[in-house]
C-alpha cells in the first residue's frame, strides 16, 4: 500500500473511534481479495473493507441497528468510493 490508500483504513478507524467510542476495533482492507469484482478499482486497495467492532453504544440494539450505526459513521467514505464494508459487531 502507498500514499492515501494506505491511510484510508486508519482514517476510517479514526472516524469510528470518534463516533462510536469502540472498546475493540479492527479495520482491514480486503480489496486485494476482490480484484475483478464489482467496485474494485484495479489497485487492490481502498474499496472493500472488513470492520470488527465492539462498542458500548451497541448495547440493547439489534444487529441491524448496530450495523446502521457503523454505516452512518462511515457514510463519507462510502460517498468517496468505498464499495463494500463487511461488518462484524461484538
């Protein structure tokens, strides 16, 4: 990874930290595994991510509501070209 693309996962993680105060967080760029798929940009970086996150804000919420919180926090990244986010809430 290089340049802005190498920092995208960290920028996403920072946004999630600011918004959801997670107690556990991993943001993994899995774009290389999606080469040739819809939304891939040909670089192998910056389009497909996996987010593993635990947050006290998830307590009492359904799986769908927890995922919505994550998607809402990352909406700016989606608007800028992130194609897919696989979410694992804990």
